[in-house]
């Protein structure tokens, strides 16, 4: 153990609970092992019925620090819960690039976004019997221009005790410039943090976990990088799970989820946490 490094307690959050049964099973397995302490659930997902929610609540009950949040979803291939949501494409939300572009060009209606998010927050409370501990966004939609205002307003109104996820890092500039995807999140998060602070909504002090999923990199190597410079209360996003037909039909991130699960369930991960004086408890 590195005795010189101060002890840090962080959040390790698995996104996409409710996406598919295989994803759900992988997340529950890691919570039961004590390898995750947070997950965010998609109330528009294909596997978010009451049985799947009850199964999650059972494993989380044995882990007092396990937080369960809402994974607010506003991009395809998922469908809105509100009847008059716009813009849509074939009955579904716009794909991620089009939704981001619409926000940047200020072509969204914040009132419509707000209404959809309020319904998703209500659906979470109906399923789980309580407000979410935190609220984040699928494909980081909570950070998009126009969406972020509606998002923060909905959280303040419907889940005032929840904290929200921002995607900015605390790494040296040279290291940040080497990761284009994460750099975009840094830029989008700057305004998000300012607006959350003005609204008196708490957020994680730093973020890690963004990487290029298509290259199937070594997740153990990535996790070492994610922990670097992550402060107390920082958050690492992950996407563990098992591949099934539903997942393949809905999301391009498939086999890498199993690679993440394998690493997090193995012996190298707790050793890495111990070496860095990092805890999930």
C-alpha cells in the first residue's frame, strides 16, 4: 500500500441499469461483491420492470453506501415517456450527435425537455419507492446546452436531495488534451458546474471513465489512469454487464462491457484500490 497517498473514498458508478437483463445481472453481481457503490437506472430501458428493480434493491440493501440514481435518457434508440416530446425520429429520441447539435444550435424547447425529465423522475420514484440518490444522463445529455437548464430545474423540483453528475476532470492539461472524448466533457461540464452551483445542487468534484470503447483497450490500464488525480468524492463511470440479444439490439457497447465486468470482479482491482489508498466503502 502507498502510505504516502491520502485515503480517498470515491464513487464507482455503473451506468445503464435497466438496459438489458444481462447488463442488470452484471451490475448486481459487482454490487454484491462490493466492487461497485453506485448504479444509475434507465426508466425507459428494456429491462426495468419491478422484478429487476426488486433484485437491485435486495443486493443494494447489503451495501449501505450503494447509491441508486436515475440515468436520464434523451437519445435514441429509446422512446420518450411524454406524448408530445419533440424533436423525435421515428418515434424515438434523436441520436446522440443530432441531439447535441440541436442543443448547440439552440433548437430545443427546454419546457418539453423539462416535462420529459419530470416524468422520468416520477417513474423512478414509482419503481423504487423513493427519490434517486443522484441523477446523471445517458450519453452525458445532462451536460448539453439547453438540456442542462431543464435538467437542473427538474432535479431541483422533483429530487431536491439528489446530487448530479458533472464530467470535468482534475488531471494535468497535457493528459487531458490526449483524450478528445473526455476533453469535450470537460468543456461541457464547465457551464454545467456553474449552473448547478447557482441552483445549490451538489455535484461530484471530479470525473473519470470516458474512453474510446471501439478499440477494446485494457480496462485495468484505464482504471489506473482513472484513479490518477481523482479526489475524495470523485466519480468513475463504468459500463459492466453481460452481452445478450437485447443489449445487441439497443447498444453498440457490447463485449467491452464483459471486459469491464471481468476486471472489476477479479483480484487485480481491489489490489489497485489498496495500492492507491482508494476505498468504495
